[in-house]
C-alpha cells in the first residue's frame, strides 16, 4: 500500500483573494490580476487565511 503525503501549507493574506476548486485543483484568483493561480488539492496539507476579506467558495470546503 502506497501513501502520498501532502506537503504544501498555503498562506493567503491578500484581501481581494477568491479561493475555490476546479478539476482537483485549488484555485486562487486575485482582483486586478489576470492570471489564476492553481495547485493540486492532493498536494495541500493546510490553508491558512489571514485576510478578513478573502472569500472561500463552499465547494472548496466540501472537497
């Protein structure tokens, strides 16, 4: 039996960040930036949000 360990701790401190997930990827879109940032959800150990105005889509909480 093989186990894969997740190892990224994602820290969010941008006030205009919107977090969601799509196709097994954690997605982060920041207002004013054209590019959306992604990382595989299976590689994420935890997400730390220090911004009071960042938004988290309910689908991400379920995943």
